[in-house]
C-alpha cells in the first residue's frame, strides 16, 4: 500500500471536470482510490473518468447541478448504484459572482449561494449520511482566500466562501462523534483553465508572481496534494481546520506598509 493508504477507497469529487476538481480526482486515483466524477459538464466529466480508468481505477461520470436538490439526489442514487458506500467527499463545484454589493442582482446572489454554499451542504448531507452510519469518512470543502480577505466586485462569491469555512467547522463538531472529519482547503491564486485568460493578459503573470513569497502561481496539483493528505488516515486527527494553500501570499499584508529605513 502507498503511504496515504487510499487503495480501493471510494471518493466523490464535485466540479471535477476541469481545474482544481479534476486535479483532485486524478490525484486520488493515482493514490489508489476509485472516483465518481461529478460535474455540470458531462463531456468534461467523462473525459476525466476515462483518464482515471486508464490509471487502473474505477470511475463514473455523473452530470449534476449541485445547486439543485433534485439533481443532487439523482446523482447520489447513481453513485450508490455503483458503490455501496463512499469514504471521501470533496466539495469543489462552484460558480463565480460579479459586481459590487450595491449592484449585484438578487438572482445572481442566490445562484452563487445555491451552488457554493447550499450545494456543499446538500452533498455533505447526502454523501455523508452513509459515512456517519459506518463511523468513518473524510469531507473536504474547497473554500478560498477570499473567504477571509474581502475581494471587491465579486458579488456573493467571497461571502459564500467565508460561509463554507464555517459550514466545514460546524460539520466537524456535529459529525466528529460519528467518525466523520470535515476540513476545508483555501486556494490562493491558481492557474486553471477558467482563469487562463487572466494570466495571458500581458504583465499579469509577472505582477502576480512577484507578490507571492514562493514566486510562483499555484497549479491544481498543489491543491490536490493537500486534499489527498486530508482524505487519508495520515490526517486522522485533523478536523475542523482550514488549510490555506497560497504560497504565503496572505501573510504579506504588513510588507505593503512603507517603513522608512527598511
């Protein structure tokens, strides 16, 4: 067995058709897990599922709108039709917001919260119930550094991510006695297909890289490495925590204050 001991564990990863979610699904598979790939993008989900199968692991692609209760229920039935129980849930599916709080429409506000927050709860309830019955399981929620560092003109997005961190901590307290762990991972600036247009804008990559202490922008693999550890028994006494994976960026605020002579 590998150091992480994920052989033949069953994982569900939402938002796994691309970006961070795809990176997590593939890393779990490389470490021996079977993975259900859930995403609104069926074609993308099927491509990742096929890649997982090429690694010698079992996988299914399930189309789901995690902001819709009936869709989540349908996805759960499909997953449990393949496996009796799961060991790992990664809540990654999300949507972005735009606009200042004085301008954001209530419809956009609700959609972001439905997917980024309520969707995490619904998936946790549906996939976490068998974990509680078996007295074992790890739930990982993808939050964001914007959950603790306000980002203007982003609508409900940073608010939703702040709430995800509290959802994770509350689940850890309530479900800990049932043997289920709940943690969140807060990515910093990460180069994904969704964000690629930002990084191909002239000058942006250089400026962003220059303000990160480690002098590079994260990749989905950076998040996947942390999630694989949280999914494993190597982190068996870690719950209710948020792990920031940002290359040290959020620790630089004091460095922005001018100090003559320094």
